[in-house]
C-alpha cells in the first residue's frame, strides 16, 4: 500500500508516507526566509504488495503490544465443526510475553503440508479451526463464514492489500480479530487477517501466516509431528499489521520564520481502537531536524486531529509526514 500526499502553495510542499515508499516530486524554488506556505492534501491509495512489505524502501517505524489471552484447544480437538463458544482466558506462552515456556502442538500431515489446530477469538466468541501452516503467507487468512462465526463482518470501507498467490497478485479485504492461539501460544489484543474464501477447503478455514508466527521462535520436529513455539524475549513490532488501516489526510503546512507547523487528520479504518499513534514530520524529507507528535487514542473507524510544530535551521522546499508508531 502506498499513501502519498503532495501539498503545494506559496512554495511549500509536503508528503505523507505510510509504508516507506519514496516517490520523486517536483519541487518549487526555495522559499524566502520567513515566507509562509500552506495547502491541503488528498490521499490516493494503492495496494502494492502484501501487508508488511516495502519495495526496497526503508520501513518507517515500530510499535506493538498484546492484551487478553485466548484459551487454546488440545491438539486432538475436532476443529472441523467450527462451533463458536464464549470467549475465555487461559494461561500459556504469549508472543509478546518473554520468559514463558515453549509450547508444543501436534500438527497433521497432508501430503507435504502441515495443518495446525488453532483457536480464533472474536470480541465475545471463539472458534476452533484448522489452518494450513504457510511460511510464505505474510498475513493469516480466514474465510467469510469463519469471520461471521466470530461475530465479525467486513464492510466496503475496509482496506484491501494485494497478496501474491500462485495465480498472481490478488486483492484481499483485511480486518482485525481479537486474537489467535496455537495450543497455549497466543497473540492477543488484535491480529490482522485477510479474508480469503479461496484459501479455505474442506475443514481448513485459511492459512496461518507469519504475522502470527513471527511473534515466536519456531521449530518443527517432523519426526514427532510437533510444532514448537517459544516466546521471544522482547515484544514483536505490530506496526506492519496496523499500517494498512491508517491514513494521514488533510495535511497542511505553514512555514514562518524559523518554524514549521503541520496539521493533519489521522484516520483509523480498523474496527479496533488505536493507541499511541505517533507521526513524524521531516523537513525536506530528511531525518535530521525531524519532529513529531502523538495521538493518544483514535476510535474505531474514527478520526483524530494532530498538530506538529518544529524548529527549522533554514527555509525548506517540502516536508514528509510519516507514520512512526501505533498500537491496537
């Protein structure tokens, strides 16, 4: 996904980048000392790869968390019925909690594939299911039917990402579930999933992607048929999960004397509350002299205003606005 704003008026341009893309822009002549510049921006969006990827450009920042846990099914549980049950809590290894013991889960072999029993969590319901273990999938996927069993749904306002498949790139709608557990190993407090009916077949409801497994050290004992998940010592960054849901819009900049004032709107397209959304402004697109600010809370599918003010050592031609951190 690429989000780019160009703001031009009285000689000052600004860009908002969410995924690390760097696009050339034509810059006007330098602004004279003390000359103000401002102008509104709009946000065209385009999906250019699965969530969590950049096109060789630097990723922009980091921040992640996890909260309530979800109980895990036993390896022998029959997950094919997909019967929803009330959400409940259970102990075990959380991907963002260091110091817990490793979790071992039996997987099922189907040809050369591994099928893993999981527990999917919604706000009030949980569903036992089976997912195909896929190290090539950047996002976990589930089908519409399973999402509905969690008491969740997608709308036309939900963002899409482009995922690479065997048949080429395909656009998938993404949303957020409360969490996912494999045995007692869990990621809670929000997990992005792509909706993919084609990824579900027979009793499989989708793919277990790396946005879950990267929270753990993963080992596979093929002889014993065991998937071993050990928690990492430090929390795993979740910004790549969150980034596709955030848009920076209505960007305006005013350059006066030795300062730059930037105002913008932070739009949350996810069904979950966002916290600690930090945005950074870079005069002339340079990290040197950058300054930032934080929105403490952005409501689900809501908008929050943000103003940034920083000192300048010299007049600038443009500025870039970047998403630096966010958490569910």
